[in-house]
């Protein structure tokens, strides 16, 4: 199953959604802006099949850095 990750970036937390090619929700979670939160994200991706040979694409939404 092909999975995609969307990450909504905020100051103190990040909302994560994993969806399949049919836009079906695979998983979602709010993680903290911390090393523990990053570890949760890595675990979510690994559980959904992320690997070095078949990585899950991640799109990050944030208004900062846009011109």
C-alpha cells in the first residue's frame, strides 16, 4: 500500500496524517515539538511501511519562509 504523510507544523506541536492513494486515513496523531515527538513520527512512518528503499513522502505545511 502506498502511503503519504502530511505534517502541519506549529510552534509547540505538529499534526501528522498518513493517507493512502485513495485519500483514506491510515493514521493521525498530534506530536510534540521535541525529540520524543520526532521519535513518534519515525515510529508512525515505520509502522506504515517506510524504509530506506521505499520511503514515505512527507509534505510539511508551514507559513514561515514563504515569500
